[in-house]
């Protein structure tokens, strides 16, 4: 299904951020992406805060997927 | 305005982020 496809895509994108394969993304991981993405550290921090819904300082694959879903306009149910 | 403050356009930044990641994914296998 489309949702399944999106979750797969989210997983791939998640792995681009989680280079050490920790299973979560920290703000530091995010800021490291400034070398690869055309975003400023402030923007990356903004993205992180936006995705970190429970404000625990870690982005889980689910939070990441939900962020991608919000971006694409699809609700991803847990 | 190039001096856009982070936080004012969260959704735009989010879109920019995901678009960049997506193009990175497809651009460099």
C-alpha cells in the first residue's frame, strides 16, 4: 500500500540521518547533516524540534515517519 | 528575505529537509 511504501521510504531516510545505526537520531546527528544538505544548523535544529514530538531529545523511526507523513499529508497510525 | 529566522517557517523547513533527503537518496545511490 501507499502507507507501507512511505514507511519504507521513511526508513531509508532515517538511515541517512542515523549513520551509526543507533536506532534513533539525536540533535547532533541532525546537525551533522549540514555538510550534506542545503540547510543551516538552525534549520536542522528546527526540523529536529518539529519532529521530536515528545521532546525527549531523540527521534525514533516512528516520530521520523510521522514527520514524513505530515509532510506528505498522510496520517501514519502507530 | 534571505535572513529568514528559523522557526517562522517550520513547515517550509521540514519540506526542504525531506526534499533534500529524498533527492540525496535518489541522486546518490
